[in-house]
């Protein structure tokens, strides 16, 4: 049994969906297919949510646009007869919901999730009806019935035990009579049946959760790029395909900026030792990236990831040297403001750490100032080189810092996993720093069992 996940661009229109059905057919295997919302839809839903209180007319116009996207795809797939009424009814309800929320003047996270669920609920329904009509032995699966979460709406946490029992009692029997089940990613449900979502980009994670629960042989994440690359090709056009990565390399990479894979995706797969692949639904000739349990190569840096929009906060203890409890107090503040910290480095009396500038640093600084002195630096970027090879290859740090000798470095951190070396620099030096590093580590004699030039 395999699990396949298709992202929003892979199902962006009728032509792309037909291609997806061909891919599923060609795999010739029992399969659970997890699909995202059609490209752009979730972003539109977020805009609708943001305008509901203040601008109902705008929201209603946007809802109509989203309606049209679905109606047109159904028409182009020639299934208006089968799904036209379902789509119209859903959008009538959506408009009523929007109007009601506007009157009440309050958008709860519960309502947000109901709205956010429209994208995946409809894409999965439409694709599933098209699959059946085109002769695939398949059925629609309502993900909210099988992925069970807590009620932390918009960022719900999966209850793995409850999910397992639903997968066993609902999903597996369906798979006995159907070759393929088609369901939406991102959406889930509480134990009493209320719709939740798993956080933006969460469809990868849904696929990971399902793959683990059914003990899939493989989890294939289909997207619109050739796989995971040595760095972002928008910045460095000569970026190369990484054919093999270990689980830990892949998750560090996802966490530090590679947008191809949601950082949480592979945790469920890791536990069951399921191979994860990242594939391009528009390029069947590309082998993609395999993410596997074993260490792939001891002597290589696999990738350079980066994140912009970072703020560095330096915190110096006001109290005497050696006072205990300082770090505890520092992290309490970040917890209180629900702000995640990316990099940390400490000395005896001070701590430097970074946060994403989407978080509000002012309140944090206020609280920290009660017991320490604070300096902050905005407009910074994190660069991380990632690879199992960092742990036991001497000379990597020397090359790394040598090549960056003319760039001012604000902070250094060697990941606790020892497979990532990260620095903080000025955002406007990012491109030149990544160029230098990519040239240093990915120009000569690359192991062809790991890296491949992209055919463009
Ligand atoms: N449609 C959702 C989003 O855009 C989930 C996903 O595509 O993974 O965030
Ligand atoms: Mg996505």
C-alpha cells in the first residue's frame, strides 16, 4: 500500500488533475491519495477570514471568486452534472456563514477552521468524483472522520491513538473494496466531529499521519519542483537535486527554510521507517528526492538553507555571574508570548537567540527587561548548512568561515543534532553569502549517487 500526496499546484486545474489521475493509475497499487486545496484557494480563504468583520462585500466577492474556481474546474473536467449541485450548495452555505459572522462581529478559530476547510473538502470531492468517472476503482474518504485532533482550532494536534482506531475501523475496510481512496489533506476533526485544521501547509503532515497509521510502503509527496535541492534555485540557479537524504537531514532542512516539505511531515513516517519521496508531478523523468532512515553519506554537506526576516535578541543577566534560573526565566517569557526560538547560543552571563520577525518582539523585550539588559538587531537572516557529514568531517568549519571571511557574522550555532551549522548575518548579505557557500561546497567532485544536475 502506498500513500501519495499532491500539492495545490499539482491539482491547480483540470489538466493538472487529469495528469494526477494518470499518475495514480500508473502506480498500479492500493493507494491513499491526499490532495491539497487547488492552488491559491487557501490564501483566498485566509483573505476572506481577515475581511469578514470589516468588509463583508469584499468577502462575498472573494467567496464568489473561489466558487468560480471550483465550478470551472468541474466544468473543464466534464463533471458539472455530478458535482455542480454540491458545489453550489457549499458556496450558498459559505455566504450565509460569512454574513452571520459579519453580523456577530467575531470570528472564532472554530469558524476559521470551518472556512479554511472549504479548499480541501472541495478539491478532494471534485478529484474523487472525476477519478470515479474516469474509471478508477476509487472512493472519497472524509479526512475529518479519520484524523482525530484536539480542539486547538487552526493548529490542531493529532491524537495518534484515536486516529489509529478510526483508520483501522473506517479507512482500511474501505480499501478492501476500493483500490484507491481520495481525501483532503490539512483538514481533520475533533472526537465529536467538529472540523479542525493542522496549520498552514499541513497536507504533507496529513499524508505522513495516514502513511504511518496504515504502515505504507512508501509516502510520495508530489509537488511542482523536481525534489529537494542543494539550495533555493531562485537565489542560486545552479542548485542541484539531492537524490538521497536522511530523515534528520530532511527535517532540519524543512525547518530551516526549504519550502518543499512541511517540517512535521516526516516524524510519523520516521517512527515506522517509511521511505518518503519528493517528486514532481509535472516531470515524470526526474527521480526526485528519497528520504530514508539510514545515513546516506558521511562526508557531504547536503544543502544550504536560509531564512530571512530574523531578529536577534541579546539578553544579558543583570544579576551576578552564576545565578541560577536565568535561562529558565528567559524561556518562560518566550513561552508566555507563544514565540518560538530558532537559534540559541549562550555564555556565562548572556544569551543570544533569534526569532522570526512575524512575532511581536516589543512585548517580549518588555518582559525580558525586567531582569536583564536587551539589545536587538533586525533585518537579519539565518543560513544553515546541513549534512550528516558535518559531525565527523574535520575542516568543514574552516572552509565555511574562511569563505565568509568578509561577511559580518552576528551569531553562530552548531545544531544540537550536530548536522547543522548556522550563522546569522545581515539580510542584504544573504545572496552573496549563499553564493559563496554554494560554490565552496557544491562545485567539485560531487558524489553522483547523492547529487544530480537538474535538466532544464
Ligand atoms: N491548503 C493548505 C495550505 O495552503 C494546506 C496545504 O496545502 O498543505 O496551507
Ligand atoms: Mg502545500
